[in-house]
């Protein structure tokens, strides 16, 4: 992966296989301010990764995602990496091995600011 700095306009995917949050940094690299774009949870069929990757791909194809940071435990990172098509993988600028799914948006900001 390239750079962990989260710039203004970057998207951040925080997930754990059961739940996922898609965030956008409306602040800047020094003072991030994340806004929730989408929340997803595993449905009865148990499929979250495919739905999530499909939605990210559509957003990427429409030009809404240029840079994506993926924050998840190792197993989820691997599943997402395998499921992502090449054009979506190319916009992933960092993968962060942390489970922040149960944290508030402000706590996610603090954790990721410390990680960069």
C-alpha cells in the first residue's frame, strides 16, 4: 500500500465482516472530520462482502471514490482484497489492520490520526 495519510475527500472503509461503515474525510490530513456515507450490516443470507464490494465498485465507476483506506481485522482485509476487482484495488491507498467497527466516528478519527 502507498500512504496512510488520510487526505480531504478520501474514503475510509471500516468493517469486520458483520458490519461496515463507509466514511469520507471532510476535514484535512491534520484535522480529519469523518462523515458517514453508508452503513451496512450482514443480512440473513450472510453476505456482506459481495454487497459491500459491489457498492464500492459502483461508487468508483461513477468517480465518487478516488482514494480508499480499508480498516479491518486481517481476515476481513483478506476477504475484501480477494473480492475487489482490479480497478477498485487500484484506488486502495492503505490497509490498516485494526478492528474499529464498534467505535464511534470520532474514536475512529483519533485512532487513524495516531496511525498515520
